[in-house]
C-alpha cells in the first residue's frame, strides 16, 4: 500500500533578537506597517529617539530572555516596508534587524 505524500514544509523564518538594552535607544511607541502578502500580521519599525533613523525589525513573535524576538521579512516585504517608510522621510536612514 502506498503512503500518501506529505506536502513539502516551508522552512521556518529566521528569527532575530533585540535586547532590552538596545530597545532603550528607540522611541517607546513603535510604528507598524503591513505588507500586501500579509495584511493581518503587522511589521514593527523602531525609530531612534530624536533622530531620523529607523530599524525595520520584522514581525514580532515573543519576548524571551530579556529580548524581543522578530521573524525576518522576505526581500519583497523589506522593499515594500522601506518604500512605505520613505514616503514622508526621504532623508531617513533605514536598516533591518
């Protein structure tokens, strides 16, 4: 008897951490953006206090060991979020976690 084939599993997205110490240099209220691919799961963007410097962190998953954990974005999602962020902030410095 033949075994039914399993659908190939997608690899889990890579997760990145940002510690509470690093979070202290960012505004306490993050910005949230959405991508066309996933309109329900928001992307967290952190802004440095008093500067036009932004960190696109990714999708928040949990808090563990004094760090926030974020799922990384695909290249397409990164481009979408960066485009949205640049609309009103042409001279801003933007980086990714």
